[in-house]
């Protein structure tokens, strides 16, 4: 019963993915692609997932890691995570990434995906990561590429270009390796269908002249809208003979060493902490 209660309390905000919600599958696979890269560094190691959201990535890493701790500042996110994902080597905590409740050199690897752009004092956040990271440990970080972004996301405090994030991280690490994550054609085609559906559905919702939609609670209305949109995207993809949304996997995204300036997401692998 607790699992269901937690699920009812949460719904996607555009920044947080809830795997159980219709329409989340594509974004989930995009994020799991980053965790798949991190998994190469995680075997038998102690991992901190800083800004874990609802915990699906922490659980993904726990399959091969010695111990994973997922932290997030959101009570709802951690409540959801602890109710849904259970393993002896997996724990979730409510914590602020700029004030980590761990001792020095506590983790072999720190993963922090789509977090730094939300942090006002991002240098304090990076300092805290280097404090809890082993001297020979790895930081694996991702953030939207400012060169590809509209810059209108109200949740983002600062977005970085590849060169900007590299220069910031070189303050803290001797070795900073920049990669780009991009969708393959299957996802690009599907995204075109999704945009068309969203535009059409937006117009349809405006036809509610009597305001009947306002009678429905916000979270229920969001879920109903998501289910309708997802169903329409499925129909559109079949008509266009594109890959179905539910068949998209992490293999439909690619991590590249070249063409990073055009990649929507920057991934950074850092090692060798600078003694400040």
C-alpha cells in the first residue's frame, strides 16, 4: 500500500522522470544511457548518486556495485525511491548536494546527472563532491549543452557550454574528459511525431470552453493527458512506420567523442583531484 501511496504523490514536472507514468519511457532510456556509461566504472565500488531523483538510476547501478547511496533534496522523490527500489546494497537519503552528510573520501565514484544546472552555488557543490570522493575516484557528470539549449528552462540556474564546464571542472580535477550524448535517428523521428501530437493536443485542450478540465484534480489530469498523448504518439509512429515509443532502448542513444558542440547533453568524466 505504501508503494501506491508514494506513486500517487508524484508526477513528472518536466525535470523529474517518473518511470511509472505514460510517456516517460523515452526520457527514461535517455537517462539510463548515462547510467550505462557510469556502470563501466561501478563494479564492486561504492557509489554516490548525487541528485538521484526517484532512484531508478541508483537501482540500475546497484546491480553490480558494492554499495550505492542515492541522495536527493526532495522528500517526495526519496519516499518514492525507498518504496519502489529495494536491495541490501542500496540506500536513499534526503540530502543537499552542497552540504553532503558524509565523511571525506567516502566514495569511489560520484554520479551526478542533470544536477549542476540547478545549483546556484555550483562551486560549493563541486567542492563537496571532491571532498567525499576518493583521491583516485571518478566523477561522472552530465548537464544540458548550452549551445543546443533554448535557454528558457525555468528550473535551470545556469547552463554550460562544453568549454565552460571543462574549465570549471579543471579547477577541481587534473583529468577532465568531455563527451556528448545524442539521440539516433529512431529517436529524432519519434520526437518529430511527439512535437506534432503535443501541438495538436494543445489546440484540442483550448476547446474546453466550459472549463470542465479544471474540475479534475491536477495530478489526475496530468496523468490522463500523458496517457492520451502517449497513445497518439504510438498511433503516429505506426502510421509513419517509425520505431514505436515502447521499443526505444538505451541503444537508441549514442555517446560521442566528436561533434560535442551539437550534442544536446554534455557528459564529463573526471579523475585526479586537485589539491586546493
